[in-house]
């Protein structure tokens, strides 16, 4: 485990214009820095102006309760993210949110990237002694092993709900409107305090596992069994929301192998999907259609030892089945070797015509030559930035720099840059963009957003505020797409 007294926490939460970190925008960000005892040190609130190339999704605005007028005030995205980057890259910080690794951290990463800021150092234990964690993923372990001691667990329609607003409502953690970034951060801090107070040792263990090196060390300590041919197999309990409530969010697993292509990624086999005694050795591999899990060290989810002290949270029939399957493997170890050989190498098909905003995974880290250009770009004033862009070689740095200038300083850039930016801007506002993200997903079609907004406006149960939000969005879309309409498209 790590010594948490050496760190401060950065609790944070975004409000955004939609779900896509490449094509949507953060419009509100709350960051509260605390010491290792969760005492507030400093608070940062960012209001970020809506960019001129963004059309928010109506449902996002309804959740965040933000009007188009609200989004007209604040810092521009470029200047906001320079400040945000500095905060998250200050040394000895643990960035933490609620479900942040599945959502907020991606908006950080791609927000940094498209503004020509290093996208990974905010969770680099070596360079800045920083790393990231996620309270949502930690909560499942408390649910399993500290169920009666930690919080009141909300049940909605006879199902456990781990939505932050439901946890807050039943536990009275903090007063305020849910889905407000600042309120949600304070709720997260209060929830963290509560969990930490229940079992500080568990808290430290879970936090430390978000550092790859630490989780690898803990993984090596997992118990193992030996087959009749002296092969050793590690076993653990995999804890994840993806396992599902029906299985109590945990499953006994067997370590299969490391991924040959992806560093720090391993394959696991669930021991609760099948009764292996029903298989013959010659058909085992063909029968295992489900149950192979991939896990990356330092990221959700957790693996704990498959030992008696942790069995209380697993159905006794599942434990019994897992033990029977382990015994079968002891006597048929070669089938596991065959299964490992059958795992196909993951092939990631290259996305054609990927949008430069989404090209981080496709083009990778900035090269030394690109970093020199980036540093020069950040150091110059607006006029000098424009001149530098003209002299840049074609490539992602030039494309991203043009977009930075057009998105944030459109009234102050020369005509040559304006023309280049408007080509891009027209491609996303007047038609469905043909440039996808790294998942091959496209931006929302402006006409689709308009149609969805109009449909929502027809709902007679809307509050006056919600109606104002939707009408404001409808007017924005109509203004942004007017050229398209005027041309009769």
C-alpha cells in the first residue's frame, strides 16, 4: 500500500454538452482539493463558454439544467484547459470522482489533447507522482464486505441503485441540486469520508491498486493451486459492476495469460459460468463461449484473493461450483493451455478518415518535433500564433492549432485562418460529419438534434425552466444551421 499522507486529493466533476469526449465539450467543472483527511484546501470552479462548433444534446442540457444563455459566459475552452491542466499536473495529487474513469477522465484527456496539452501526465506516478482513482469502483468492495457498516444502500423499484443522487438522498450527505458539478463533488467527498472512516485500511488498499505497479504486486500475491502436471494457476475474485447484481458484482476467476499486444492487460476465466465436469477435454475450448474477461492493471476493476475470508459475499453454490471447476482443472490442465492458445489476438481496425479531435489513440503520443511546435504555439501571443500556424508543416498539430484559434478567437484571426476553420465548421454544422471518432462513431447530425429537441418540447409535463432550456437550444440550432436552410438543403 502507499502512504496517503504524501498526497492531496483532487475531487472533480464535469457537466458536458453530451456523452462523446471527442465531439462534445465540458461546460462546467468543479475541482475541490483536499488533504489526505478530506479537509478542503482549495476550490476551483470553471464556467466554460459554449464553442462555436458545438450543438449540445437536449437531454444533456435537461440533466444539467443549463440554458444557452448560461453557456455564453465564462472562459473560452483553450484558456480554461490550460488552467485545468496546470491543476491536474501539480505534483502529489490523486484525481478522483464518481464514475470518473468511465466519463470525466476521458473529457480531461481529449480536452487536453485537442488544446495541444499533454494528455496523460495527470496520472503518471513516475513523472509527477500523480495518479487517478474512482470512488464508484471502490464502492462495490464496500458493498460486498462492509455492507452494514458503510452507507444506507438505496433500492429503487426493488433494485439496488448506485446513482450518486440516490446515495445522497438516502444518506443525507450534502444538500443541493444533483448534476450540479460543485454539489456532486461535495457529495463525493462526503461519501469518501464515510467509506474511509469505516475501514481506512481497505480504503488505502483500494486506492493503491489504481497504481499499476501496486496492483501487479497484489496480483502476484494471489493464491494458486498446482495441477497433477505441476502447472500453477492463480485464482481470485473479480469485482466489477459489469458482473451484475445477480452475481453480487463478483465472480471467481482463473488467471489465463498476459495479452501479447497490450501492455499490462491480462485474461481471466470465470469459474462460475459453466460446470466443467460436463465437458470432455477435447471439446472444452469449443464450449467456453462466455466467461473470458480482460483486465488492465491500474484501472477498474479489482481482483482479491479466492480464499475463505472473502467467500461470505459469494453465493455458496457459486463457491462450490468454482471449487469443483478448480479440481477438474487440476486433473485436466492441458485444456487451459489449449484455451490460452485459442484466445485470438485483439485486432483493432484502423478507423478511416478519423477526425483530428479524436486521433489521440490513432496517432499516439506527441513526438519531440511536435512538442517543440506545441511549446512555441503556447508561448506566443495571438498574432504570433497565427503566423506560426502558417509556417507549420501539414499535420495534426497544424489542424488542431487552427481549430483552437477558430473556436476561441474567431473574431481576432486573419482571413486565411478563418477560411480554413470555416471549412471544418461548415462540415459539422451544415451536414452530418463524415469524420468519425476512434470508435467509428460520428457527431450527431444537426437536423437529428433539432428533431429530438422539438419532440421533447411537445412534452406537456415539462417545467417552465426545462421548456426555456429546450426553446433556447432550438433557436441556437436554427441559427447555426440557417445557411443550410437558406440554400434549400
